[in-house]
């Protein structure tokens, strides 16, 4: 065999080896690094659980509420005092700080004068006792031993009386301060703005034996009581604007949080805010807040509503049917699709029709193509048709929630690079040197093609990939 023929034979062998390596590489890529496409599992979730239009689905900005009667405050009187005059009647409107009733100041002044006289008497008695003690001390010095004992007993008795009188004076001074304060606060004032109700006369109070003489109800017929817990307490503050949404229709009301009650609320079995768990350690504490709507048109006492913090969101969108977060929607040219589970449990491209979009909430309406009972997957560039769908996250082969870092200007959530057609040239447009490939090991060839196409290969069009592979085989075959 001549040298020339030997060289040709070596070149032919090298070309064949390269073709086999490249073909094997594409098969390896296509089948998921050695495994069949159908054996790879993709995590899917039921559409109904992802539906953002669900009437009773709470977002992290939504709170349950109920329409209730306005706050009512009991006005109590001091039963140790005598009511002089009741200054209001049923139906009167009062402001915080307005006087509601007065006490009999004359009776209080009489008690005050009596207490002061008692203090003066005790002080005089102490002074008199001290004088007697001084006189007894002098006489004791000139008395014999038996008489001295009698003097000592008298002195100790007078000193004991003075100690008791000094204690009584301190007690009377405390009483005097209270009486003086009573003369300055000889009336009861309103603690809130509102309307006076259920005023009782003094005779009626004596008959009932209670101490509530009237009630004040806040202005307006209703208020809305909402419930929040310690995990979302940062969203609730007095003065914050809110949107109240009906759970019966698409009615909404704007309002304001008027007060926040930081006392833990007790859940009961029939409490609309209770979530069924009796394990205190597994629950977070619940608290109440109160909302005053701009108007109560269409609201009923006891009606259950949803309360959302007003962040300028559009309340004109009435979400019914199926709404999904836009991240689930992929683009195929001008068409929209989702990765859905077919009747055989395999992943397929399911083309859908998009309707309204809520830019603030980031979701869109699915007009057709999906039912609430269908299952869909969160898009990932590794997902391909024919893969197996699973509802068990532990079984997945494809990452369930990873869109990668590439963003397409047209919103395509699958991949981010333009398709690269293999035409026998590298990414810089230079022709591939077959002699160079022939000198590479299998690992070096794999690394080379990984760098050239690897993770940046666009898997959007499976037919395009097959065509690329065919072109590659043809280029090397030549």
C-alpha cells in the first residue's frame, strides 16, 4: 500500500470516528443525557389551585372581614357620688370630651370640710398630748421609785395615742386629695364621638342596681371588622386606605382603617376566622382592625367581605373563570401555550387563548384551552413534550420552578437565546477544522459542543433540532 493511500485511509477513518462521536453526542443530548425523554418527570399542579380568580382565595394582601354594628361605649357613674344633673338625652350627638352628667358638688364639699376638721382635731390632740408628756417628764424626776413607774406608764400611753393620731392624719389627707379631685372632676365626659342611647334616670339606676347610666354609639350604622395575624401585621396600620370587596358579586367600596386592636382575638369553632386547628403552638395570634367605608350602599349587617390594602390596584377587573399568573404562559410565535398533562399523563404543549390582563397583580385570563381540573407545569427550558407528568415533587427530574436567567423581549419563558443552526461552522462563523476534531478525545469533543450549543441551545422547536442534527451529520458525512 502506497503512502498516499495510507494517508487517505487514516483520514477516512478519522472522519468516520468524528461522525460517530457527534451523532452520539446529539443522541445523548436529545434523550436527556442517556435517559429516554418519556422517563423524565415534570411536576404539575391543578389549575384550580393556581386560579387567581377564586372567589375565596386570599392573597398576601387580603383579609377576611364582616360587617357589624358600630362600637358602643358604656358610660358608668361613680356610685359613691350623688348624680346632680344628666346633661344629655337619647338621640343627642356628642363629641369626645363633651360633658354628659354632673355630680352633686355641694355634698362633696361637705365631706371635704368634715375631713379637714377631723385632721385639725387630731393635730390639736397630738399637741395637747405632747404638752402632757413634757409635764409628766418633769414630775417624774422628783418622784420616788414607785411613783416613777406610774409616770412612765402615762407617758407611754400618750405617745401611743400620738402615733395613732399621726397615722389617722395621713389617711385623712389621702381622702382629702381624692375629694378635692372630685370637686375638680365633678362631671363625666364622652370618650368617643357618637350618639347617646339608653339614658337611665337615677331612680331607674337604683332599681336596676347597675352602674351604666347611658351608652354612646359611634356615628354611622355599621363598621367592618377585619382579622389579621402576627405574620402579616406589617400591612395593617391606622389610617391606611383599603378596598372592601363583596363575596356575593363584584361590588367594591373604598375605606380607611380607623383603629387597630392589638389584644389577641379568641377563635371559636364557628368563627369565620378560625382555621380548624386547636394546637396553639402551631397557630399565630390573631388581632382585629376596623374599617370605615366611604359609604354603606349595598352592605348588610353580618355580611362577609374581603379587605385588601389599597395600593392603587385596578378594581374594575371582574375576575371570573380561570386566571393564571403570566409566568405560566409561554410563547410560540404569536401563539400562547402552557405545559399541560395530556390524557396519557404526558407533558404536551396546550395552546390557550388569553383574555384580560391585570398588570398590577401579574395575572391574565385564560379564555379557552384549559379547564379547572387540568394540570400544568411551571415553565422550564428543559421541559419537552412527551415527558411524564407527576404531582409528587420528590419524583421530578426537571426543576419545577426555574425559568433560567434569560429573558425574551416577546415574553417567551422558554429559553432566551436565538436558535443556532449547525452548518459546519462555529459560533464565530469560522469553518470547523475536521483535522482538529480528529485529534480530540471524546471528552474534548463533548466539551467543545457543550460550549458551542450546550445550555444555550434553544429547545423551543423540536423539529428545528432534528433538522440541525441532520445538517450536522450531513456536513460531517461530506
